[in-house]
């Protein structure tokens, strides 16, 4: 169907499949290329001005995920018949991704707790430590498609497509926040190296499926995950607007700090248990861990469709 759409759109031009099954094992272990569910495509004339429309045609042809991950091609993939439906599309990291605590300890995001001070980035692009005030989302069982960004110094960030990533623009000498699935090869991201955040070139962009999503929110609204600087926000293209939208929760967290017994409250909120643990300890009054989207984040996701122009939203 897509091949016919290409010929109808540009007479004399054919659909070019640049890669499907990966025989050279050049992708990550969880790549969909090893399952026959991912392809990279281009037009036979290699005219990059056509790639935006080509991506649109791929969506209309029925691909579940289409991303312009490289100047050379479009990435497309489909879910398996057994894949669970995804109820939301927003921004998260994998549970096994790590954050650096102020005491020098590296923690998996699945183990990070409210109140932990993790490495983040301030508005000037400098590394700072910032307190985790809540989790926008936390679900250790959900299967999700992620974008993987591989830098020239070996850093790998695995993040959902709608998540905002910090991209350095050398021509303008400024930072810009870009949706993860719109970061391209040869773009620059900020990576923690020798005590400071420095631009590193993205060598490869790929797609993987992993189990679990975790989205911590810091006071700064940023977090350094697997040494790569990223926003805590997703879905809308403006970091400043997203940060403003979470101002009430930052205020609430500050007010909690003034309440009697604040330490007991926060420690109980940050305890982690597995579903099996919950079943075994129902009689022991074990505190329940957040499983799913935070109520405030869920409300913002619903409101955005009514108050923000489509050009500001990840679609």
C-alpha cells in the first residue's frame, strides 16, 4: 500500500527500503529489527525534501510508529499482535536507567525515591542537584516503545518518543528542547563528562521495546539520566510552559515540608513494593506505591488538547 502511495504522490519515484531484518547485529539487543517488525525507508531519488510527506504516508499506510530519526531515512515499526495497547503517550525513562545522587551513588530510576537529590541541569545548562518531588508516571510492568540515542562517547539514553531532550545548537550557541523521536543523527545532546555537561554528537538513533516506565519530576524540571541531560516533561514542545504548569505541585511539595511528620509522609510515599509483595502484605498495612500516571499529570494531559495549538503538542 505504501509503495503505491509513493508512486501516486511522486510519479516515477519508488519506495526504497534501506533496512528491514538486521543480519549484522548493528542494533541494540531489544531492537524490533530482529523481530521483523521494523524498517527504514526512503524514496528512490533520495530527495530529503520528500521525507516529511513520506512519514505521513507511512502513518496512513498503518504503521504504529513512524519517526524521522535520520536525515537519510524514515524509521517505521508495528506492534506485535500480542502487544498490549498503550493507554497513553507521554514521557518516561526505563526503570533500569540510572540517575546520580548528590552523595555520588548511582541509582536505578525504579529505586529513586521522593526526596532524593539527583543530578539535573539549571536553565543555564549547568549541572546542579535537584530534589525529586513526585513521579509523573511509574509503572514497572507496562510494555513501551522507546527511542534510543547513542552518542559518540558511548552514552545511551532510552526514552519515550514524546519526551523532551536537551539539544545543543552550535550555530546559534544555545540549547533547545526537542521531542526524542525528532532528535536526529549528528545532533548534539548534553552529556555529563569530567564533572560538567558537554555537547556530544548523536551517532545513532534506534527503537526498542522495554518493560516498565518511570518519570521522576525534580524541582528544576530536568534530570540527567544515563549521563544525558533531559527534561522531566513531555508531550508539549515548550519546557518553560510545562515547568509553569507544574508550579502548583512544587508549591504543594514545599508546603508539605513545613508540615509536622513530613519525613514519615515522604518515606512512606517512596517505599517500593512489587505486586507480589502487595498481595502478601495486605494485612500488614504496607504503603501502596504509585502505579500509573500521577493524578495531576493526568489532568494536564487532558487539558492540553483544549488549550494548546496542535503545533505545540506531540502527535
